[in-house]
C-alpha cells in the first residue's frame, strides 16, 4: 500500500517567559567638545528588507552624580610673627 502524506499542522506561536540578565552598572562621563562642520553630501537609496528577528530587551536606568569639593586654608606668614592659636580666634 502506498504511503500517505498528510498536511503539516502548525501550532499557535507561544511566547516564553522573559529571560532577564543581571543589571549592568555603567558610568557615563560627559565631555563637551566644539565641532567644526564639514559637509560631504551623499545620496542614499533605501532598500527595505523584511526580516524576522529575535527580540532582546536591555532595560537601562540612569543616575547622575554631582560632586563638589571645598578647601579651607588658613594662611599667615611663617613663625615667629604668627604664633600658634586656636582656629576661630
């Protein structure tokens, strides 16, 4: 008896639970530069390709640290004209 081929059955797509990696700590340093523009024109032809892709998520949080430093200095000529005394008097 010849074998039969049945139609392929496709189950509905399922979404697995998210795989969450540990949070990466990133230090962001801001540098402010001056830019001199040089214009080099280019023509771009856009080719649209449709691709099925895996989705990877990288949620990110940010924080800002503002640092302020102070120095207090008491200046006077070297001894003997400046005898030691308590600060503030």
